C-alpha cells in the first residue's frame, strides 16, 4: 500500500512540475502581415468561335449558298493565313427551319444549316484577313471563347515569390519601427486568386449579313490584357 501511495505521489508531482513549466513559458511574440503582387500580361493563346450559316443570295429564298461552300471559304482562309490545321476544329453543327415532323424525314427546303468552328490563334493579326475572305452573309457571329498565356503558370509562381518577399519586407520595417527584429516564420497562407480579364477582349461581330464598315473592311479588334494577382498571409515570430 505504501508503494502505491508513493507512486501516486510521484505522478502528481510530475503533473505539477509540467503545469509550472507550461505556466512559466513566455508567449511567442509574432507579427502577421499580407504580401501582394500583380502583373498584366498580353495573351498569346486565343480561341475564337466562328459561326457560319447557309444563306440565300436573294430575298426570294432562292439560290441558296450551302454551308459547305461557306465552310470551304473559311478553311481556305485559315490555310492561307498559315495556321496549322490542328488549330482549326469543328465545334458544333446545328440548324433552324427544320420540320422534324416530316414523315419521310427529308430535309425541309427552307432548312438553313449552321456550323460553329473553334480557331486557336497565337495572335490576332490574321483575324481580319481570315474573316474578310469569307462572304459576310455566311458569317453569323465571331467571338472570343477563351484566351490565356502559354507561360501563365510560370507567371503565377513568379508572383507568389514576389508576394512572399513583399510580406517579409513589410514585417521587417514594421518591427524595426518599434526596435524589434523578425525571427523565423510560423505560418504561411496562400490566398489563391483567379486571373481577371479586363475588359471583354473582343466585341462580338454579330448580324445576319456581318455588315462591314463604309470602307468595306472588317471592324478592328480591341484585345486587352489578363491581370494576375497573388496574395499571401504570413505570420513571423519576433526576436
């Protein structure tokens, strides 16, 4: 019994010593700061949606120009622009004025087919030449589907490094202002930011006949930049 009592006394003494040690530990001095960095880049990969349509040469619904004929114009224009064929792809096929209730399933003579293509470009200097080579009546609309940069992930890493350095610089001069020094880093929080696109890069060309301006040229394309931003939150210990 005496041995049991002695063991219990030792355990209690150990807990008491640990509690005293914990109580005597000084709180860690720390500073929390945010770091930021941003940049704007010009996209070097652009995806255009180009919608083609069949149309009539006159107002009497006669002399239809087939979708194949319009398609060949666009394909030839892309080839002439020196764009690799793998960058030009069919995206969708659809139509209107089709009577699905026709029993023999034949095409309504008033059916007007449409096709949508996706064109991958590395710059926009060829767009006007390509579109101008296609009959305007056969182009239903053109708009930017997507755009990015081939090195966007490298730019993101570069921004994160700059944001970390920005946070360290802030922590250094803030602590120096009160006669203190930054020691080690305790915690890092990366606040991932999505790229911002300012503004919509390309006004959509839209009209049944794809009207040209008075000079007979396609409208100019106003392409803007991608804005990247990195935000981090760091907690440093103070000596």
